[in-house]
């Protein structure tokens, strides 16, 4: 197999793959593959299926290619897949062995360990003896790999791709993409996603260099763009949604990568015209852009289109970029779904060598529905509705419940069937909803029985579904609305969801800014602090936006990995604002670390005003003192920190909500000079607050005359960092202007 893969690589001293400081040449890679393949053959028999459960690394790539070299079956499993799903895949594929780390192997169920042997790569490499490939005859009918995709039955289905299919893919890919130019590329896609297999084969068959990045760099768009710029990465195989996110970050940080990237292969999702315009604008008019389309059942890619800048008017007319013409000698047929449709619109049927001749593993009923024969050749019903324009195919929509989330194929019926397996649910409906260009959420509407628990249902979904398949929202209903003809009224369900978006939790101080950032980034109206950024519809595509906004508006240098790892917004908010968030309605909440220090200092120096922070504004227009007081009261009422005093209980310092009103007074000493008022302000600055009894800020309006005033604010330092002083003044100005104009300015 490596003879075929590397037959067009003339210089084997070229770097094939890099990971951190390690680089491996084509010659070294070939030797590593050969030794590991020999070691694997020594331990396993013909037709053995091997699960590879490793993080992206040179070790993972060598394992995959060694399995191909040995003529056995590669079963990839991502390390962040739900544990029950890992075990389901291993059992369903009937894997004899698993290549993984000792730590990951130890985490597996004991039943798995009894039926699946652990292959230590160090051991099998040491046992491998280089062989002549002629001694290793590969059976073209053997499964080369099995990819598990979302299925309609409640469990993923395994798509079997033979060595005949794989050989055809390698030959077709080299023939299509060969240019003589050597590219630098990055392994971007999920390892359990067949797009990742294809991007590796495209690169290695052409003599390109693959860069393997740490996941936190790969998923942090800003860092990824910096790597692209620094390492001169000139080729990407990427989903459209992720490419859109990269462009958004380029705009956000004003990063210029024009003329660095020369080739972009877009795949796994529908390509919009706006994205293509953006790519040409940011990468330059010479960049080659390809739209690659194909279901896993037809060996990754069945159609491909080289996108041209001079066809943008046509793409805009179609409101989409065509998927182009057949790839891998695929043949296509369009079958009308009903008599009212044009002859050129209908379901796309594919047939030919690229169609899986092995079908699904252990799913004969599903296989019979989807596979068949046309003119004696294997055929596959894609379920995709297409049209034909200028002899090119254009994807329109699905004809079933399948959808794409960040490039991953998701069968909504699989999620629904899993939810229905929970005894406390009598009915369920699962759908998606796009809240922004970057965010598509999964919503599970459920009719719960007595004893229904959203927490229990979430735990079931988390244990059995991949992250990208887990519902972001669980909306409980007494019963589902129906149309006049008795069908489910989906539109009313969506309106219910939008109108009652989430269960809101009140937020305090700086947290209001945090709240605004989350709602704007995710395109939602309310947030629940007990849910994570990802449960609310966030993902790697907009995590970088979230990170940037936090840095700019809250001066918080949060890492993208912190966003990924936080189990709730409450946990994330604690990292951002350094305080615990209590449930709505609580009359006290734990003080932040900084507030605790202020409490200690206050007790040590009760008469000191050193920690007072003050602001004075000279105003040359009439100030309505009554409207100013009302404005202060409005802002005061909406911010718990402003209403708080402090107390200590069992060694813990708490901020306690009080009913105390704003400490405001208006001084109309027209006879005083400005200098006298300034001296009085200096005296006010020195007066300390009592953290236990006082509202920790005060406001004085000194009126010099009817059209001239000095507005003085004094805060204790324990408040300033928490409320966000700039935000406080902006809200106060908004309230005052609103009251002065008679408009409602609630925020």
C-alpha cells in the first residue's frame, strides 16, 4: 500500500510530517510504517480489525498507515468520544486489538479488555522485521477502514470501505491534485472523520508536508492563523464553517495572510457564496478553492468543483456554490421526488467504483434501504436533493432528518431514539436552529412523564453521544402542538423555544458585561449559568470571539482551553471575575478574593481612607438633581454589589444584600467658590467607609449656579473592580438621558 501511496514522491528526504519539534522524512515514515505493519501482522491474523484510540500525533498516523500496509482494518476513535460510544464501536466492529495509551486502555470497561488485546506500539515496533511488500498481498475485498457515523436507530452505524475503494481514492486524488508544487498543510479534521483520512492521503501522495498541532492550538483560531502565517502553511482541507471562523478572526485581529495560502479544499458542508468572496478577499485572487462533496458511503469525495472568481454572479444566482462534476469516476442519477419537480431536480443517486461495496456493519435493513445496483454497479441513495445547472450539480437540501454540525454528519433520529429510551420520556422531537452564522444548536423537545429529570437525560446523552451530537437545549412540554391535519407543528415549537429561550439567572457587577458578551456571541437572549458555553450552542468556531471580547471588555486573559474545559458558565465566570455566583434570590454571596483582602485591611486600619476611589466631573449645563437621583436609584437597584455590605461568618467573608438606598445629596452652596468645593471634596476623600454598615459609595452634586455643577463620586476599592466603573458610568448616563427625554432605557 505504501508503494502506491508514495510512488510519486521522488525525493524521500523531504519532510513528510512534523509534530512540535519532531520531524519525519518520507524515508523515515516509510520505515516506521513497514516495521509497525510487520509487528501487527506478527500478532494478528487475516481480516483483523484494529481500533486506534490515540490523540492526533505522528504515532496515530503511523498506526493508521501501518494497518493499511498490513492489509487489515483501521477503526479510528477520537479520544474525546463518549466512553459508552467508544465501547460500542469496539464491540460493533468486533475489534480484535486496540492501539492506544496505557491510560486510555485502563479507562475501558473490563468486558472490552477481555475481548480486545492491547497493542503497545513500542513493543510491536521492536518486534517488526522489514519485509518485501510482495510478501504482503492485500485482498481488495477486505475492509480498509470502518467509519462510524450518526445512525437513525439510536446508535452510530459503521460504514465499511474496502481496499478497492481506498486504492481508487488514492489514485484519483493524486491525478486530480498533482501540480508539481510541494505544499505545507495542517491536519485539521477529526480523526474519526473520513475527511481526515483523505487530507492525509492527498498530502502524502503528492510529497507535501503535514503539520500536526496541539488540539488547543488547532481549535484556537487566532493561534492557528498565527501558525499559518509563521510556518507559511499554503494548503488547507477544512470545513466551510471553520474557514468562516478563521476569516472572522482575521478581521477581528487585522491579521493579513494574503498570498500565503494557495489552496483550500472545502468539504463536509454546504458552501455559501459569501464565504467564497471572503476567501478571495483575504487570501488573494490567485488562491485555488475546491468544493468537495461526498458521503462517507462513497469513499469521502464523489463530486468536486474548482471555484472560479469569474463565476461569482452565477453562484449568487444559485445562492450556493455547485458541488461540480463527478470525482473518482462516480456516475450520478437524479430521481424526481414528485411529479411537480423539474427533471433536473431530485434525490442524488451515486454508483460506480467509489461506492462502498461492503455497506454497513451489522445493519442489513439499513443497507438494503440505502444501497442497490444500477447497470450492474453498486449504487447508493444519498438522501440529498440536488439540481443541475450548466451540467454541474448543486446541493439544495436533505430529504430526511440528517444534518451537518461543524462538518459532522448527524442523524437527528439517532438522538431522538436515544431520548425515547429514557423511561421518563413519552415523546420527543429533535431539530436544529441557527442562531448566527457560526452557531447551530440542537434542540430536544420532550414530553416528560412524572419523574422526568433533565439532569438524568443529559447524563444519558453525554454518556452515549459525541459532543457535537448532544442537544444544547432540552425543552419540556406537556404535549406537542399539532396542525389542523394532525401533524406536528414544528413552527410553534421553535417559537416556544425562541420565546422562552433559557431559564435566566441574575448576574452581579462585572458579570453583567459577561452576560452581554455571552448573549451576543451566541445570539441568544438569556443565559443559564449552570450550563456550559457549549451546552448553550457555543463551539470552537466562536470560542475565539468569546475569548477576544473577554480580554477587551473585562481585561481577562482567558485561554481557549479554559472555555473548553469549564463545565458551566458559573465555573467560567469564577475564572473571569474571581468570585462565586450564587443562585438567584440569595441574600448573600461569597466575597471575591480581592474583597476579602479589603475586609482584612479595613479591620486592621478602620480609620484609613487609602482605599477610596474618587471621580469628579465639572458640568457646564443644568443638572436636574431629582432625575439624577432617580437614575442613580435605577442603576443601584439593578446591581447587587452596589447594594451590599460585608460580614464575616466562620472565617468566610460574604457580601450581604441590604435595603439601603443610594447615599446621594445635592449641595446648593452658590456662594462657595470652586476652590472651596474642591477643598471640601478632598475632605470627603479622606473619610473612610465602614464595610460592615455602609453602602460603599456616595454621590454629591455641588451646584455652583443654575448652569454649572461639580458631580463627585466616591467608591470603596472593593466595588470598583467588581462593577466595572466605565460600564457603571455609561449605564448612569443612559438612565439620566432617558429620564430627561421621557424614554424607557431599561437594560
